């Protein structure tokens, strides 16, 4: 499909730079492609009203690492400030990273990272050698530390890796340490948050439990490609980024049991949906899964795993907007986003949410 079909204009003031408080007070646009009303304006705290007893909610339990690093290039008596964002671990001490400026870095050079504003003050530091350079500003770094020490040091000196549409307008701060982490975060590995789950609070989880809704945890370590607009003119020319994910046998069994008993599977976020689709067979039965997935979902895709999708509002020309268009219909999502913009919904990671029912069929809430 033509990529320009997934374009739209978003006023900059609609991009949320901070989440609302409390988190479950965010607005929720309910989108029913075949329902009446087609669009319904609610809040996230109303989510239990839309989910029936026996349904299963799949959430992503990945944990965002402090992947933003500041340092200096060590070259004789000359030094230059370096900013790096870790994007994918390739071995215990090897990380691929986006680095600025990357052009002047040479293979074999050492970058010394430290906490922001203290890279030249003798504070705790972490050295990494430039192993190789990629074609798009990415660099393979080999850190001089054991895996355990490396992880702990990154957690101490790194910054939360806010998405570009926020980091270009303000710096990350201590508040983001909590704001950009979900209630379910357990397994470190993501360099971007699974944003649909950022809306969950203990009281919302309690309300879902009281509704006899089970919450099943799956894992997808979200990569930075989630923020990248598709540069190709046609979707067939786009190569999807790979991310590591897992669905345990226990989670697969619980999801299969819920569906066998007549319950629906609600995916909390596009990341949860993508790993569920990767773990589902042609008949929709889930099996244990662990490994990388680069599944690219565009209109025409036949969904096997999810019956309802909770998600935030996404960027134009992004693979995420293509995914929601595949789920609820392109025309429906174009109209839903126009409604959201007109009604002053807040967009992107710290913004509001929408609850999508499928275009093909709808079982009703």
C-alpha cells in the first residue's frame, strides 16, 4: 500500500510532554467501526465497563532501561562530547547504539560515559570501544565491564530514553524515571515504553480484577524503530525492525483457556498485540514463544490473536498507525484521529488512549 495513505496533520500542541495525573484519568476514545455511536469519549478508568467477565488482558512486562548515555571521545589530548542511545544488545558487553556525532568517530576509539553533566568531573564512568560503524548513524560499542556490572552502571549513569518528539522539546528528568515505566515493568530490555500500559494504576487493575478479568503478562523489548516513520513510498519496500519477545507456556495456556471459555483477548498496546500474533497459530491457538519477531502488520492482515486493542495515538506514516488501521480499518482510524484532534485529545507516548474494536467483526462488550 502507498505510505502516504497513512499520513495526517497533527498540530504540535496536541503532543503530550507530560502524562496526566492520575494516569488512569487519561481520556479514552472508544472506536467501534460497526457500532453506534462510532466514537465514544470516555476515560481510561472506564475501561472495565468495556471488558466482560472472563476476558483476558495481555500486557507487556518489559522494563525500559536507562539507555541514554552521555560521554566524551578519548583521543590523546583532544576530546569531544558524545551522546548515545542504546538500541539493541548483541552480546554481554556489546551494544548497538545511535551516536551523535557519529561521523568523526573511528574504529578502535574509546568513549568514556558518565552521568549527565559530570563526564569530565571524575565521577563514575564507563568505557566503550567503537567496534564498527553502521550506515545510519549506528555504532557497535564494546563496553569494558562484565554483563552484571555493565547493567548496574548503565542504570546508575544513564538517562530515560524519551522519544524524539519529547526529547527535542525538553530534557528527561527524575520524574520521567517513574512516568516512563509501566506498572507491569519487570524484565529489563526495552529502550522505549509500551505506552498503552502507562495508563494502568493499582485502582484500575483492582477494578479489572473485580470484573473477573485476568491479566496475562507477555514480553516484547521495544526498540527505537517504533518511533521511525516509514521512508519508503510503499509498505512492501519497508523492512521492519526486529525485537525480542516471549510468551511463556503459562501465559499461552491461560489465554487459550480464556478463549475456549468464550472470553476475548484484549491486547494492551501494539507491542503486546505483535508478540501475541507471533505466538499464535493459524487457528488462533497460542503456543510458547521466545525469540525475535519482525512481524509487520498492515491493512489486509488477518488477525488471529486479539479481539480488542487498547493503544495510544500514533505518529503519521508509522508502522503503528498502519497496524491500528489494519485492525479497525483505515477510513475508521482516519476519522477517529480527526475526531481526537478536534476534541483536543493528547497524542503519543504521554498522551491519551483509544480502545479499538475490529473492522471485520465485533462481538460486543
